[in-house]
C-alpha cells in the first residue's frame, strides 16, 4: 500500500506516520527528515537545502523529487511506503505520479490531517525532536519522561530552528499557497480523505486505519 499523509506543518504527519508504519509494516519516508540528515552531515545536497529550510521555504523540486525517487526504489519499499511531507506542490505530485507509473505502481490513499491554524502554531512552537532517532515530543501535549532526553533512545531533544515563531508563519503561508491545492488535486482523483487532527494520537491513528481498511470517511 502506498500512502500519502497531507497536512500543514504541525498537523501530526510525522506522529501518525510512525504509528501507521508500525501497523502496516511499511517505511515512513519523511522528506523533512532526509533533508535534515543531509544538513547535519553537511552533504552538498544538505548545504543547498539549508538556505531554503532556514527561511521556511520549499527546497527546489529537482532536489526533493530525486531524493524521493531514489528512496522508493529501495528494497524496504517493496510492500509500500508512507510519504510524509511529500508531495508539497502540484509539480511534485505530477512527477511522483509519472515516476510511479513508470514502475507500474500508484498511490492508493491520500489522508489529509485537518488542524486549525491556532493549534498548528501551538503544536509547532512546543515541538521538540530527538537529535538521534527523530522521535517527536511536545512540551505540554507529549513531554518526554525526563526533560530534554528522548524516551526511546536516551539522546538529546532539541527545538528545530524552523519551529521558531517567524519561520512558523512563513511555513504556514507556504503551505496555504503551495501545498493546500493538493487537496483539490487528489480529491479529483478520488484518492483524498480527510481526518480530524484534533484528538488523541491513538484516536486519530484508528480513524486513519479505518479509512484505509474499510474505506470509512471522517470528513
Ligand atoms: P508534522 O509532521 O505534521 O509537522 P508532528 O507529527 O511533528 O507534525 O507533530 C507536531 C507537534 O504536535 C509535535 O510536537 C507532536 O508531539 C504534537 N502532536 C502530534 N499529534 C498530536 C495530537 N493528536 N494532539 C496533540 N499534539 C500532537
Ligand atoms: P518538514 O519536516 O516536513 O516540516 O519539512 C521541513 C522543511 O524541509 C520544509 O520547510 C522545507 O524547507 C523542506 N521540505 C520538506 N519536504 C519538502 C518537499 N517535499 N519539498 C520541498 N521542501 C521540502
């Protein structure tokens, strides 16, 4: 099963992607995580991407599209994958469609996680992430047991630079202008289902699983 998780920054794509990856035993592919790993290890791709990420802008399509095309041809994607943070605009969606068609594959479901703007800002500004395993926490909604330490791997937890106030605003604007049109794009293809992103993490996972397994909609 090939799944896309859509939603604004902070909607819970990473959080839900992790649960769905465990449930369906397929990898979660977060373009944000791959880009941040490249920034950390100072690859040429990472150095190029950083200037866009720091501003909250989208990294150019040719960089991101190449990265995803490489990733989905890896062996662990044979039974499917969960795209988290990709596609982010219509061009990326079109390239993805053509790439998958060339491989005899297609997208099966596009799940949009709906969260109002005020809550997105609350979630992004309180988000903390593990430097090593990428586990996501929230200072109020989902704090780690020991402050600053990851529950899963014991590494340091930090605040992403782009989760600071000014960059949050820029990223939400980019979402509205560039990513939001994908809802109509995938609705026309009859692939899109939206879920209410307010509720406990497990409740939302269950709603998504129901949609995937039974075709239930929660719009
Ligand atoms: P995205 O990947 O869409 O940017 P994340 O999954 O990283 O979003 O979630 C953003 C923040 O919101 C994180 O701090 C996470 O712990 C928190 N969060 C995720 N899902 C929920 C939820 N259902 N209720 C409250 N907080 C949540
Ligand atoms: P995320 O972790 O999904 O919030 O992404 C963090 C940042 O990485 C974004 O603000 C963009 O700069 C960049 N990024 C992630 N995914 C994409 C994508 N599909 N296209 C372009 N830029 C991306």
